[in-house]
C-alpha cells in the first residue's frame, strides 16, 4: 500500500520523509528493527498555468496494517515547520476516465449544476526523487 503526504516543505528529502515515518510508526513490536517501509519518493510538481510548485511525498509499505497506522498517527503532524495531510495514495493515469454514478443517471441530475467530470490540471511537470529500503539502511 502507498500513502501520500500532501504539501510537504520544499526542502524535504526522501531520507527526511523516511525518518519522519519511521519515528511516527515505531511501536513496541518493532522497537529496534526497521519498519516495513519499502521506499519513499518526493514529487516536485510544477503547474505551468499557475507557475507554482507543490511538493508531495509517497511512502510504500509492505503491509496494509502498518500503512493504516501511519495514516492515523502522522496525519496533521508537523514535518519540519508544516502540517502534513496523510491519506491513501491512488495512482491514476491521464487516460483514466471520470464517471457519472448510476444514481445520477437514474435521477437525471442536470450536468449544468455538476462540476466538470475531469478537473485535472492539464499541464504539469513532475520530478521524482526516490529512496528505496536498501538505500535507507
């Protein structure tokens, strides 16, 4: 399972994120060993329309239970000087289509009142910095 750390500080490295998560999920059943983190990456996203940068982190876990615990324990905590939001990460590709629910089709809800189905930003540049579990040792 992968989890997303939204809007992290711009100077955060994959090693910083790894240490933040490791400290946040450490518990009595693995007090000395490494937590089951498979890898970390930092996404630097540049929006060409708004000319703004965003920074997000993705952490891969080898088991669902630890990932869920990380979400609960780390959501809202400070990473350096900034609150971070943590949630499950969903990979999407540009070809993925948004859909209208069956309920909306049956009720005939007007498309004029709805938000557009695809609100994705069209022109983004994404750079990735990765850290695998082997590099963190």
